[in-house]
C-alpha cells in the first residue's frame, strides 16, 4: 500500500473529526451543524466555500497550480453527510447523543475522508486545474440530496468534467477497493396498481366485478415477468410488498391495490419493465372485468459507472492499494444510491472501499465506520485528483 504519508500522520486528527460527526448525526436536509463543521474546516484550509445548494449542501473549490478555467481540467469529488433516523446500540464512547439519529451508513467517515483530502490538496496543489469538493445532504431514504444540489445549479455554477463518489463497504477487506465497469447499484421504483371493480354482496358474486380475484391474478402474473421476460444476463427484481382490499367479511370491495418495487440495472430495462408491469396487470385484471391504473413513484435511477472512468479508477486503486488491493469479484447490489443522478449528467464512477470482512452491516444499529479507512480513502481521493489533473512536465 502506497498511502500518502502526511495523510497517515493526519489519521488521529481525522479520527477526532469523524467521531465528532458520529456523535452529532443529522438526517436529510437537517445537516446544519454538519455543514457548519465542513465549512469551518474548509475555510481553515484556505478553501473557497459555497453553501446552500440542496439546502445544506457545501462545495469547496480548490485551484491547482494552473487553474486555467478549462473544463477538461476539473473534477468533482463527492461525499454524503446525512445520518439515519434510528437509534444507535453500539455503546461507544462517541455514540450518537441524539435519539433516533445515527450515522449507520458511514457518511460521517465519507465526509471526513473528503475533508482530509481537501486539506492536503489545498496545501500541496500538485495538480493542474480545479477540484470541486462536494458535500451533499440527504442521500438516505429517497430524499435525493444529489438531485437537489443539481437542481440548485451544482453543474452550472461549477463546471466539472467528471464526478466521483466513494462508499465504505462492509464484507470487503479494509484496504481493498472495487469499481464496477458499468452498473454498480440498482435503480428502485415504487409502483402502485389500483384495481377497480364493482363491489357487492359476498353472496351474489355474479353481480360484481371482484377486484380481489383480479389482485390475485395480477400478483401471480407479475411473477413471470423477471423469470420469462428478462434477458438472463440482465438483472431485475420485482417484489410485491403491499396488498390491500376490503373492509367487511360479507362485502366484495370496489377496489384492491397491489404495490411493490421494481429494481433494475439498466435504463432500458427500467422503462420496459414499468410498461410491462402495467400491461401484464391490465391483461390479468381484464379476465374479471376490472380496470387497472398504475402510479409510479420514481426512485433513484441505477448507478452506472462510465466504462473508461471505472478502468481509470481501477488503475489508481492498484497504484495506491497495490495489485491485491483491487477487488474485481464483488457483484453489484440491488440497493440504490442517489449518486446515480450525478453520473447521469457527468462522467465518473462510484468506488466501494472495503470496510472489513467483519464490519457490522450498513444500516445496522451496531455499525460504526472503520477509522482505519480515513487515510486510505483520503489518499485515494488525492491520487485520483492528481492522476486526472496531472501537472504539465517542466
Ligand atoms: Zn445508507
Ligand atoms: Zn450510505
């Protein structure tokens, strides 16, 4: 491993920042103290700070030796800042001091790794161009802080050629990292099928159009979509998670609803399957004379790494963490991530940084970010910047 010595020496300091953030978790769009903390640190490093994008988002701008103003010499590196609405059970000395608030996804660590990198980059400036350090709110819970920052002009005000994200990953050894070429995380959409029939007396079903029978048929019919309509080399999950109908044992109701999530890895599969879910549901329900309408609540799109950037990141990982430090085995996950919105607009990739084989799982009440990763993640960020924005020779 070729970590940056100065960042190794800064581990103790970074650990104290991380634990401070851990003790004071804030959830989506409430990251007031966290964004104050980030701002104060960036300003103390002499970095230009812009606030208020996506309510609590922060952007730090670091110019290299020759910033030029050329968009091809610019890079965005992003960390998320929000915690989760849950109680912590770790009993750590620096456990959350707020009920129903916990950094159980390691965003305290992500914020700290980026701060550590920012401090080093601002002091050394061994790069040519401009680095935008993006601290975003509200990644969790479908709150789409990344999208909020984009809507507030992130990419208009700060012209960057590519954007990069990093997430700690329990189950992968600490000191190893991974970048998928192509899809890394799924897109997740909620759909709700409202089946409208004509209710009546349970004793006289022939005078009704029974939406409960239709709901049953729709439920069964949807099971064949992934198994029969999906390319075996593609990935998708349809889970029906809500079934609602009826209010009395002797009344056939007018309406039944069937709801669930669709998770996909490709834009085209997502579009196609949303259409297919509606078609299949309509066909199945028609047998009983019922009508179906579908509401889609779009969730995060799939996180798709740009191929050339993923390969580039793999090279940086091998350079910093050594050949064995690069994992290429872990499969993508059907979980979703709002960094996907940034990758829809910019080149770049999303890196998984191993948090340890035995690390408690993300979103567990026993989870704690592994502080050993602080100099590793910060070194990766710095080397990524320096490789992407190399200084001219001479
Ligand atoms: Zn999370
Ligand atoms: Zn997370």
